[in-house]
């Protein structure tokens, strides 16, 4: 079986050009060729006009102008089937580059063919590409690596982003899933080429765990590990490993247990779903049991800082802004020194016109003017020297703040959505609690009014006599309730009021009706009094 290996790496600022020189074996890296290794082929594409004649210029510009903590390149290192000849390997690499890179990113690749441990070729390709997207807009080297301007793309740098989820901040699991899919596409393309060329060999990009070999992945061997006794140890290890894989394959064919494995995986998936649902249900119950005040405290605990405040407090942003502030301060000092020297020169010339004239004619040079003019020129040059650094520091600070702000916005999105959901629940709870409080107050008032009317009738207060205005103002059914209540023994009236309160508490509509009747009676009584 052909070797199956595809790794993805990222390069930071300062490493792109040296690495590009390494893969094309230029400069100090040419010594690899003298040791018997072959540079089988190399190509570059999608480069801006200023780098078409020399791809290393592109990577040099990436090192110079990409932000200091940014990614200057990505690299795929892929083992190529030795069953293919040189031309067939080039065709395979070109097809894969077309599929994965297309016309979207500047790239450069090189095929190396060192000698393997078994004395045969060990071909592999280094594929470097920029995350900056080629959009057809001509930009000079500095602008190309600036921050992207969404409103006016021609004014900003090339947009960054690679793959189907370009520009998103991915979790470790998402990055692993993307790499697994990439390896799957490479497996499909490589095996298709092998099949079309009549080769029986195939590559399998699945892990040992997925294939059920029971083996651990072998670490990449360093050059030092191939020297002396280390070489023999590696050979012996690989021979034993190959024998173990073969024995495992024979065992699996003799005792297939694929169904049990599928059942086990399905059971694990269902267990995880149940666990997730149970956690979700427990969280819902916890929120439901909270009062509006408790829920408000929970919301404030979860609520993240505003994006601006969080960006302003980020140590990388603070450090970048501190550098910009320091350089700006130095430039202002130089400018102020230049202005002071200019004012002093003008003042001296105004105070000493004759000496200024003889100085200008070169007759009697003024040491004071010479010293002040020299100080002014030094300050001017100092300010000019500092200005590009100030501008660059400002751009870098803005880029860092923008990138961090973008990441924070993505990272905070789930939390902010949860906070918004809880705020809606809180509003509902607060409204419900206010309604309960309103109903309780209305119930207290209704019971108090009923009791007051009953006492007035029992004490035969004139306004509650059969012809009294207050008594006659009450609805007939209310007068009956009061009469029934007053006929109860004194010791039972308290219990009757308690029972009435409980019955009304459980029936809000009855509270409303009783309150309306009592309020109507009160209003009618006032009218009869007039």
C-alpha cells in the first residue's frame, strides 16, 4: 500500500520567505540537492503582478507587512505514491491544487524525492499557500497584506480566509473535522489516479483507531534518528509493526465483528444524546425555579463585556496601542523641538537683523544660528524617520483590535444569544410576578371592603340600615352575602373570611368580579349622597 500522510501547518511572520526558499532549495538550502535528494518539480500560481517573476518576493512581503501575530502562510505536506513516475506525480499535485486552491489563493509547491530507508524513492510535496484571497484587485505589497475593507475592497488589503468556513474562528474539533475531510479528498483523488494508471496500490487516510489495527501512530523520524544504531532500530520496529498489522488483518477476517462495533457506536451516540438532553432539561428546571430577581442576577453574571470594552482590555491590543502611543509621543517631541528651534531662529533674526544679514552672506557666521538650524534639521529628520513607524504601529494596533474584536464577536455569540433568551424569560417572570402582586393587593382590598360593610350592617350604622344609602347602594347579591356572613356565629366568621380569601386566591376572575361589585357600590353610594 502507498504511504498515506497529509499534514497541515501554519507559518507566522518572518518564516514565510525562509520556508519558501527551503522548499525550492534556494540559497543555503541547495546543499540538500548535493546529498542526493532531488527537487523533482516546483510551480507557483495566483501571484500578484509584482511577484509573478519571483514567488519569493511574495513571501518576503508577507513577512514584512502581515501583522506580527498573523499567519503568513499555510502548508500541506503530502506523501506521494511512489508507484507513480515523476510526470504522473506532477499531474496528481496539479489536480489537487486545482481542486483545493483553485484561483483563490497565491501558492507555491515543490516535490522532493529523497531516498527512503529501503533504498527507493520517498516522494512528497510541500504546498504553501496564502490565506489572502485573490480577488483581481491590483495592490502593492504593503496594501496587499493590510486589513480587508469590506465597504471598499480596493482601499484595503486582500481578504483573509481559507476553506468552506473562511474567516470563522474554529474550535479544535472543527479544525480536526476539516483536516479529516481534506485527507478524505486527497485519498479519493490519489486512489483515482492510481486506478486510472492501472496501479493496484491504494492509500488509506483513516487512523489506526478507525481501521481497528490496535496500533499507535508512528512519530515522524528526525534525520538524527536515521544515523548509526538508530537506523537499525527504526527498521526493526517497522518490520515488527508490519507483521502485527498483517496478523490483526487475518484475525479480523477470521472473526468479523463489524456489527457489534456498529451497535457499540450507536449505543454511545444515543447515550451522549440522552446526557445532553438531561443536562438541557436540568438547566430549564433550574431557570424555571428562579425568581425574576435571581434570574436577573444570573443574566448579569453571564452577560459578557461589550466587544469594545473587551477589545480595549485585551493585553495584545493594549500592548500594540502602547507601542503606537510611545512612537507618537517621540514624534510629537521631535516636531515640538523643531517648532521651538524655528521660533528661536525667527526671534533671534528679528532681534539681530544686521548679524543675521552678515550670517546669510557668509561674512560672519553666527554660531547660535548654526547650532539652532542644526537642531531644527535633526528634529525634522527625527520626525520624518518616526512617521512611517507611527503609521505602521497605528495600522497594526487597528488590525489587532479588529481581529480580536471579530474573534470575540464569534466567541460571544452563543453567550449573547443565551442572555437574550434569558432576558425574555425574565421579562415574562417579572410580568407574572407583578400580576400576582396586583391580584394580591386587589384581594386584600376586596376582603377589607367586604368586612367593613359587614361590620357596618352588624352594628346597625344608619347608612347600613334597610333604608341607608350605603346599604341600598350595594348590589342585591352583595347584600345577601353580607347578611349570610353576619348570621354566622362570631367564632366562625374568621374562618369564613379565611375560606373566602383562599377561594378567591384560586379564582382570579372571582376577585375581579367581587372588586367590581364593591367598587360599583362605593361609587353608587357617593352618588346617592349628593
